[in-house]
């Protein structure tokens, strides 16, 4: 499996420092969850890892198997094995889900080793069934006119088809009803293997009732301030974040 190392990461948006020294290591085979109040920089972390141009890294390192991710272009990061599912996936006009996926899979492969149409269709049909997605959706333009729940399922479809080394899932649970949440969780659980590491960003503990994380981290004011096991998520759900602030002497 791969290892993603985030070391003392500082990130600014339009000159304002949002991340103030984040440290985190995610290895193949591990599921991590980041929780934290709104506005603490969770999505900023995800965007910085994937190289969103608005997010300026001013200090620190991001390494994938020792390679400097910050030196890579956005598409190179994906090719290196990083995957981001976003809180608000954008629409891609004129490209069907099916075409998008086949192109993305082949972008990871050497020339001459591209996935052939029939095996691709077979695997996609199997995955569509697993995620209880209507087969017609694969022929629709990516995310165009998709409901919130359809977009989330589509992102898990992408995850399962692309099989990245490390996935970052930003609020993949938001806006899902319980049935859709279970399907999405099944998909992520299906990915569990030594060659897959996952960082789930979530505001609520609900997702973690269906996917048991190995490590839970709390982010506050641009830093990871506390880490623990699944029990930490349960305590946050029951007691909120105040006790952590008191424990660590964090002022609002
Ligand atoms: P979280 O995901 O934890 O809710 P975010 O990373 O979205 O937090 O936001 C952290 C802080 O950065 C917030 O104060 C937010 O207003 C600010 N911020 C996030 N994205 C942008 C942006 N594109 N432009 C300006 N400020 C932003
Ligand atoms: Mg937010
Ligand atoms: Mg967010």
C-alpha cells in the first residue's frame, strides 16, 4: 500500500492562513476520519492535497510514498493515485460518466495496456448494480441534473472503478437519506484492502456508524488537535466539541 504524509502543512486562502500546521499520515489499509466544527479547515485540507489553485501552501510538505505531491500538477496527483470526492461535485458538460471513467482509468495505464471496452462495461455494470445506480446514469453527462444523492453515489462509482491508492472523501455523507448512506458506506467498505487508504471528512458521526475508522482526528482552528480511535467519534457525537476546547485550553 501507499503512504500519504502531511507534515506541518500551512495553507492560505487569499492571504488568510487557514491551515496552521497539519500533521497526518495515512497508510494503505487504514481508514481515517477527520471531524471538527464548521469552518475549521477540513475542506481546505482536502483541496490543498488535490492542488486547488486557490489554496496556497506556504509551509510544510505533502508526500505520497516519499514523492513531493506539491510539485505535481492536479492531474499528476490523480495519476499518482490520489482521489478526491468533494462536498459539492461539479458538473461536466458533454462528457458522460462512462466516457469520463474510461478515460480516467486509462490515464493511469501505460500505452497498449488500456482497458478494453467490454471488460470496462462488464465491471461498470457490476459496480452500478452494487451501488444500486440506474444503468442509464452512466450514459448521462457527469453530474448534470444529478440529485445530491446521485452525485454521491456517482463519486463512489468513480472510487470503485478507479481504485486509487488514497482517497479523500469530503462530506460524502452530507444530504444522503439513510438508504443512500448505507449504499455509499457499502461501497467504501468494499474498497477495504492493504492497497487502499482512506480519509473521510465528516461533520457528523452518522457515516462512522456504517464505516468503522481505524483512526479519528479532530480538527480545530486549522490544526489536528486530537487523535484517537472510533470511540472518539462517539464521544464527539454525544458531547460535542466543548470538552476538547476545555481540555486543550482552546479559546474561540
Ligand atoms: P470546513 O470544511 O472545516 O467547514 P473550510 O475548509 O471549508 O472549513 O473553511 C475554512 C475557512 O476558510 C473558513 O473560514 C472559510 O470561510 C474559509 N474559506 C474556505 N474556502 C474559501 C474560499 N474559497 N475563499 C475564501 N475563504 C474560504
Ligand atoms: Mg464546511
Ligand atoms: Mg468542509
